[in-house]
C-alpha cells in the first residue's frame, strides 16, 4: 500500500495503513500526494461502517504523526476514531515525531505494538530515513558505458538502447532531482525530463561554479521544469531559474545545498569527473550502471571504476543494468 505513493509524496515518507476487524480488512489507504491526506486518514475514511472501528486494529507502516504540518496529526485521528489497537512497522526518525506519536496513542489507552517488518519498512523509506538521519539526499550514481568500459566518445553520445532509456526516464519520474556537472551541461545540453515515460519531471540541478552556461540558450534554461544552478557567484531567482551560491565545489557543499532545498533523493547523471568525485568522497547510497552490449573500441572517456559486488543485474535487450547498493 505504502509503495503506491512512490515518487508522489517526497519529501514526506511513503505510508500505508490497513484497518482490520476480526481478521478481515475493512479499510485501507496510503499517502498518495504530498500535502494530501495521510494514509491513516484515507484508511479510516474508507471504512463503510464506522461503528466497527472501536473493535478494530490499525496496521500502519510508519509511526503516525503527532504534529500539525500540512495536515492534522494522524495520532489524534486514530484516538478520535476509537481504534483499540495500533501496530506500527517502524518509528518515525523525524524529531517532530520520533516516538511522540506512539506515546500519544498509549496515553489515550490504545494498545500499541511496533517493530513488525521494521527492516522492510525502513528500506521502503530509505530516501526519507537518509534525508532525516544523515541530513542529505539519498544519492544514486548512474551512468551508461560501452562493453569495453567507455562512458562516451566524440562520435557516440547515446550508448544505451531504447529499453534502458525508458527505464532512465521512469527513474526521472520517481526521484526528486537529477544532477549534472558543468561539462555535461555545456557539451551535452541535456533536458533531463520524462519524455519517454508518463510521469512528473524531476528537478534539474547543474553545478556551474563560474556560471559558464548563462546566456548560452541551453535546454536547462527553457523554464519547462524546476531548475537549480549551483554556483559560486550569486543567490537569486532569474527567469524561473534558481541560482544557489555554494562556498566551494566539495561534494559536502553540493549535498548541503540540496538538503536545504528539501531534495530527498538525487540521481547523479554525469559526467565522469562529477561521478568520480562522489565515489572518492564515499558519498553515495546506490550505483546503477547500464552496460551496453556494443563496443566503442577503446575510444572515448573511461567510465568510473568500482571494485565491489553487484546487488542485482537485469537484461534490458541492448544493455545489462547492474545495481550496487
């Protein structure tokens, strides 16, 4: 249930809720849109006979909130509904909640248990937990490389096949932001949208410390989606573009700027210098590599090198997708 909200609720966590009466599910709901009703609200509202709530158990994947945000506290709603028992997957790491929601339920006389499928619930919200606990976005490094290990060449810019390109555009609809470096911005003129997949466009972010891209008529500046330029010159919003000044090019500084912009996940798409900087700084959570089945015959820019075991591999017709977590 919770996973149905993937890509729609950030920077909030994904949450699912079931209402069970005498072993039968009588209500269900999930948090389906940032700013919209939470899972518990949708689940309780879906119960046709409200009288049954006093004899029911609520199962919720994340601790019910106890504070007023964009919506009222879900802990209060559960108390008002008369629910007799609440079973929680994982506690909420957000200091605004962090055990307070559970405590509020207990003080109201509701039986509470937590830790059911806790690891699975935490993994589901790994982006949210990383954002709260590490105060940075969940970082995914992504690149495509040829069968002989090159990321690009002068005469070949598109290495991946159509299935891999569609998968990439699906990811763009799911993650908060996509990040590129100065060379990629100037040389590849990327759009970073979801034209091959139905879904929302991500926030586009580029590192352009000296603002070499300004007034270059690049697609990044077409105002078609939210766009951030991290730079060393200025802080301003101009023609729909957010210029955010950072003190230096260090990965820590980049991630701090993204954290302050409430970006909870970012895919680093290139180029090689930027990808290697994240690898060298050991500041990433996941790596996704499209390995093409075609050769560039030792011609081009070498792909980054990693030396640990893959978590999974998948055949995508013209490419193999390898994931490292």
